[in-house]
C-alpha cells in the first residue's frame, strides 16, 4: 500500500486520469473529491464489504423446492 | 458440456448459456463463469446461479420484479459500459436470496442485484447506493403472505 501525506487542497493522480483531492479536513473526518472517467466505479469500502459478506452467507442457503412452494401458496 | 455441481450433481449445460462475470462476484472475485439454472417448475420463482468451475458455489436467485412490483433501479453508467448494454431487451436482473433456518424469514439482496446482458453473455453484481433498499429484504411479509417492498 502506498502511503502519502497531503494537506488540504492537495491532490493525488492515479493512472494519469484519476484525481483524488483533499477538500476539507475537520474533526477526524476528511472530505475527498474524486475526478475520474465514467468507467471507473467508486464506492465506500464498507458497502463493498457488506455485499461480500451477504454473498458469502447466501451460498450456504438450503433450498427445498416443495417447502418453498407451500410458502408461496399461502 | 458437463459440469459438476453440489446441488444438482453432474449436469449438462450448453456452452452458449455461460455468462461471463469479468470481475467475478464480491467475495468470489476469481469465479468468472456462471450459468443460470432455471427452476424446472415454471411456477416457482426461485432459480440458481451456478458457478461453472466451482461445484460448491451456487446462489439461489429470484427475479425481484416478480416479487416486488415497486422495485425500480437505475443502472449506473459504469454498468451499462461494462456489460455493453445497448438496449433494454438485453437486460436480465436477479437478486440473491438468503434462506435462514426459518424459511419464511428468507431475504433477498436488493442493494446488489445481479445484472446480466443476456445477448452478450456478460454479467456483474451491481452495488447500488440507494437507501430505499437493503441487503436483507424480506420476501414474505411477516404474516406469511407474499409481500411487496
């Protein structure tokens, strides 16, 4: 992992076409601005991790066609 | 071609049914090939998304629009791009189902739908940042009738 120190208003460029800028620093939080091509997906890490976790739990679901049919009929 | 599956044993699938997931699926990023195994019972909305190469990797899926008539999503540009979607007819959407001990408490992940371009055979789990939906949406309203959103 590359670790850098930036001050407010300073930026980092990834791959020549993605800019990450420190907009605001305040109270243990940092506001980050990201300028990237439309093809780049950006999301909060926790969101990705939640989906990962849900997927792993879903794999062990047991499926009983008959029981499910009964539920659907109610 | 024949593939091995934990749920269905050895099954025959047609190569043209294989959907390619370029990024895999979150949690299983290395698995890139899946097939949709539709329920033999045409009235049963529960199907499977089976990994071609990993017999144990299989998800129970449903077409969310069959259960939640209000489900509406906007596919992000990154998805349209990556799945090479050029028209609506190419799009097929499923959501993954989690079945706990008490079956009537089963939920589906409306935040991370599986989006497939059925024509180009490309798929992806799209992660939506939409706070109307959750990763654990009850399929049955909790007095046991098939429910809405």
